């Protein structure tokens, strides 16, 4: 028994010493947390007014109706026409929105991770609906009408992606993929005038605002939202599975020692600034740096004090870093789209040759391309464990 108490006292003594040293260090180390300046919340206006009305008017779709969005399946034309008719009110409203120059979503960035962006995600379903209507137009030989719908998707994506936070970026990427894959699959069906219209609308970059700007805004919103709150308590309310009881104890202690809270937030700000720089590094070197950054924030590989100070960074930033992979893939797809349209306008016989000159940003090697029925299939590599992106370019018939 005496041996047990000696062991217990020794353990408590070591922990007390570690905590004392940590607190002494934090009193000596003044965290460099800069004042947070966020854009003032603005009222919803411009295109967003019509989009929100379109989302409200959109009926709930069945699984069978959503299956019509799959371009790998032969289109059930009658079912697709019924679906388009069912959603006519939403389609009219979203077209009115896309015709607007300005688009203000009225987001409150001071809410940090709680900023309400869920309505923007609803636009993906409407863009898929426009894609389905495009396929109907193409089957009927209505090329100008099909082009109109594709241009609507491009404009909607630009509007949705304007808020400089990550969810809108992901939605914008998804909607650009819808437009790009549809155009490429049906490339030879477009007449020269329609190709010129598409070429003029396809901007050099698929994103309306930079990913670096979105990372910075996410962090500013988080810091503004967390200052003055119980940082440790907020973390535990997320239901995070903390690896050990001592970590939970340290989170509770954080809320009693303001300097600990400040140090934790300072680590988020520091790591975020590093990520802002990393998402600007071109691939393939940028891919390696992003992977190293994510690895560095793996909480399972950290010591106790580092784990404690980096817990918020480990929860928030790796998912933000991985958005960079999606952005680079979307840029590669955009380059394929612009190259294919340009070659189809100038000399359709040269499309395949021009595409073969492009490189996969993943490793800098030429893109993987093989002949398939009706055209070529391009595969863009993805990180290990993720499905590669496959794109079909129509070069011979429907």
C-alpha cells in the first residue's frame, strides 16, 4: 500500500511539475493573436434573392428522379421531361437569378464554423436539373437552348462561389464539374456559334475567389467566434472523442487560464497562415507540402502539450487543406475543357492531339488518355485511397 501511495504521489508530482513548467512558459510566451476584422454582414440582394426563392419552390425529388441526373445511364426522356415540368417554377427563378450581375448571400462571417451556408448546397440539385434539361435539348437537336442551360450552370457556380469560405468553394467546384463534363461528353454536337459562346464564358480559373482567401476567412470567423467563449468547453460539446482523460482535464483547465486559451487560438492562427501560403504552391510540389501539413496535424502522433495546443488546428485545418486537392483537379478539368473547346473551334481533327499535350497536376506527367467508343477517356490521378476522376470527351457521335 505504501508503495502505491509513493507511486501516486510521484505521478502527481511529475504532472504538477509539467503543468507548472507549461504555465510558466505560457506566461513568458505571449501569443501573437492579431485583432480580427471581418466584413460587415450585408442584406441578401441581387441574384441570391431569386436563388433563395428557387430553393424554396424546389419540390422534394424521389430517388428515381435523382437517378435521371446520372449521365452514365441512358436518359429516360419522358421521365426527364416530367421532372423538368415539375420543377419549372424553380428553373425560372434560378434563370432570373443567373441574369443578375451582383449576388450577395448575406452571410454572417462572425459565426465562424456556424455560418449558415446550407442553402447554397441546394443549388447543386438545380444545376443537375439544368444538366438533365440540356441532355433533352441535345437529343432534340436544340443546340442553342442546350448552350443556354450550360451557361446558366456556369453563372450559377460563379455566384454561389463568391462567399470566401470553403463550403461555397466546394459547391462551386461541383457545379463547374457538372458543366464541364456535360460539355466535354457532347463536344462534337455543338455548332461553331455555340462553341464560341461557351468559350467566351469559360473563365481562366474555375473559382470566383481564391482558396487562400477562403482559408483566411474561415480562420478569422473562427477566432472572432471563439474569443470570449470557453475554448475547451466548446471543443467538448462537439462530441470529440478525446484520446485520454488527461486531455479532457487540460481542456477544462484551459477555460480557467486565459493565457492557455490564447495560446490555443494563436496556434490556429499560425497554422492557418501556413496553410494560406501552401494552397498557393503549384502542384505537384504543392501536393506533397499539403500532405506533409496534414500529417503534421495528426493528433494521434503528438505529445500531450502539443496535442493540447494544436487540438483546434487538428480538427479544423486538415479538411480545409484537402479542399486544395479538389481545387487542383477542377483546374485540370477546366484546362481540359478550354483546350478541347478551343481545338474544336479551330480544327476538330486536332482535339485529341491538343489534349495529349496536357499534364496531370498530381505528378506533372502527361494525362492518362485512352480511346473509347465515341471519343477519348481522360483519367486524372487522385491521392491514395481516393477515386481518380474520369472524363469522357465526345469526338465522334452521340
